C-alpha cells in the first residue's frame, strides 16, 4: 500500500507576520481554483492564506533566504 504524503506548506516566517495590505487580483481557470481550494483544505488554511504561503515560498525559497 502506498503512503500518501502531503507536507504542510509552512512559510519560514509566518504569513501573518507582515501586514498584508496589498491586493493582487488574479484570474485563474476554474480547475486551478478548485485544485488550490482542495490543497488549502488539506493544509487547513483559507484559500487566500494558502496562495499567499505558496507565493512566499516560491519567491523567498524554503531555506529562509530573505531580502534585507
């Protein structure tokens, strides 16, 4: 039996640490939206928080590299 591994998408610093006062309007296909919503539920996050965390990890990496 294959074990399903779903790692939590945890940011190196809390996504709530910085004030989230900018809006990014993003149009995505319905299938992508639905798949992101599923992943957010698995990770026990709201969709917007999940997308914010994914973007944070993509931009800053998983090793904690941050701009000064």
